[in-house]
């Protein structure tokens, strides 16, 4: 059988729909899923009581509801956190309304994404997973008579990594063959499985999948979109009388639906097997520190995954990501925190009498953050830390080059004429952004147990990153 639609496919299902607890009041309609818009449910009739629907329409309310349904094959569908986007009360005629949601489940009825801990396992697929995991699902053999034999061998379930709350396994799936008039289609996918020690909520599984997806993207050097996510729920009695877990597929509106693509030929900075071999606790450390690193991670993937952005905006966000990373991980201050109150009091007291209110408020606002290192000081600290670890200064990041980062950031935040000639041009900002992505990649990997001395030799096979590390000039 062919693979079911994934997160980047568009499809529609007709069925009957109702609000949980109101099974006697059903309406017919069609749900359409697309990665850009999520789930859109168009109903012939009102799914709520008529007076409630009319009052909500008149009041312009945006109350959200969970909606349950069954398609023509009897498969249960849940649309979570849906809101009514339009209603039409035709007199005479059939009333109709449209509900939209960013999250839909096919295969079960669920009341909440966070409260019901019913899912025993989840399986997700990311783009280029086989490349990152060094897995080859197909073998090709050409014989002397020019015939081609292709053998598809899905990966047998195998352990990948441990976390204190769950195990990560790799699982192969084969779909097809699907014959057409001119060819035969066979799909072999490698899925990453998350198996918690006890059933967990939908939201918990989504969070873990997202974190591992982002870790794989970090190691690859390119953003890897999530292609599918399926779950295993409570046991159901099947037609043969045996009990098996439900197979549930998730469909969600995608934020990074068009990540900009990757070069046709590239090597990962660190492959999956290399990561867990060098740091068996990598998954544990990544998840444990995720809340601390999250602001920097979010900025990092905004910059690395969205290529259709003005060059100066990408550069400013990259600099901010580096600054946030240092602030969240170093804890560095300019003076001991215990000395700060006296310093601030002295500075405020030194403001001349008669200073205007606006100027006084600005100075007091500056003093609130006076113990924060400047961007220039943070950059120097990061490079000095790497220098101490690897025994030499990172070649591309000279003092003058780091100063150009500061001048460019300050120029675009203040548009000071004195900095105009010191700011990087378009090409300089582009490659500066790529170097910050490289630098952050190394810094993130260090946080999960891979020292820079282990990462740097691996850069040699990543053509772009290896050149960006060795020189501040544009790569060949």
C-alpha cells in the first residue's frame, strides 16, 4: 500500500462531525488539510446550537472548540482548538459555517493535546534522515545484459540514543509497490521513534520530535523539515480479535513550510552515529538545556531556515542569536552582582539636578543593564573561550572582523553616519551570517558534550563551513 499523506501534502476527507458530548447532533462536511493553512472544516449546518452560533456570529467571538468526526471509512478524526471563521444563515436555504485549526489528528478522538497521556510511541520522519543517519535503503546492481536490479531493504528497528524519560530508536518502513503505466514506485523511509517509559500526551510527543528534528538540523548544517508524525495510542481490538495500538497521524499547519532548500551535494557537520558515539548523552543534554537555549535556538533556525529574507535582517537576527546564546549560557557580568546596587545608586545620584525627565528616564533605563557585557565584549569572550580550548584563535574571527560585526549591527540599529563606511556590505553580511551560523553550531555542539577539538576535524568535509572557519574572505 502507498504511504499515507504527509505533513507537506494536501488532501480532503468527507464525513460527519460533532462537538464532544453532543454525538446526537451531527452535521456533514468536508475537512481539507494543507501545510500552509492547516485544517479547514466546511460544514452544511451549524455544529453548535443555532442560538449559540448566531450569538457568536453577532458578537464576533473567537471561542475555540474541539471537533470530532468520522470519515466515510469510519476513521475517527479530531480537530483541536478550532475556531469559527465564517457563518452563513440562509433563509430559506441551508446554513453553513467554516472552522479552521492548526492541528488535526486522523485515527483517534482526543479532547486535549496536553491533558490525556495516552500515546505509547511516536514516529516521525525528517527530510534527508537517511543522509544524516548514514543509512542506505536501496542497493543497485547492473548485470552484463544491462538489466538493473534494485533491492529495497528497510532498516530493522534498532536503538539510537537514550534519554532518562524515553528511548530513541530507528525504524524502516516500506510502502508500495504502486504500479503506473510507465513505472513502479516503491518508497522506503527511515523514521525516528520516541518511546517513553509510560504513555505521554500529544503535546509531549510533539515537543520531543521537534527537539530531535532541530538537533539533526544543527548537526547537518541545514534545516531539515518535519515530513510526518504518527503516534501509537490505546489498544483496540482488531478484526482478528487481537489487540493492537491505534495508528494515529498528525497534521499541523507548518511555520517553516519552505525552508529554502539545500545544496544538491553536502556533508553533515556531524552525522547521527558520530554524534552519539562522541557524546552518548547528547539527546539527554540537548533536551535538558532546551529551555535555556530555546531563545537562541529559535533565532538560529529563523536565520538558517528562511532564505527569503533581506540580508541585513538575517545578519541582525544572527548577531542577536549569538548574543542571546552568550547571555543565557555564560552568566558573565562586568562587576560582581553584589556591587551592582551601590554602583547604580551612585550613578543615579550623579545625574545633575535639573536634568529633564526624558533624559533622566533614559539614563536610569541604561543603568538597569549596565552590568551586561556589550556585544563587542561578548564576541571577545566567545572567541577567547574557543581559543583556550583549541589552542589557537579561530582563524576567520580576527579582532577587526569581530569589530565589523559590532559596527554593522550598530549602523542598522541607529543608522549613524559615522558607521556607514565601517558596516559590512551585502556580500559581507551574507558571509558574516553564515559564519555566525557556523560559530553557533560549534557552540551548541559543545553544550551537548562534543568539544570543539572533536568538531573541527569534521568541518573539513563540509566545504563551505571549512572555508568560512579558516578565512574571513568569501569562500570559493
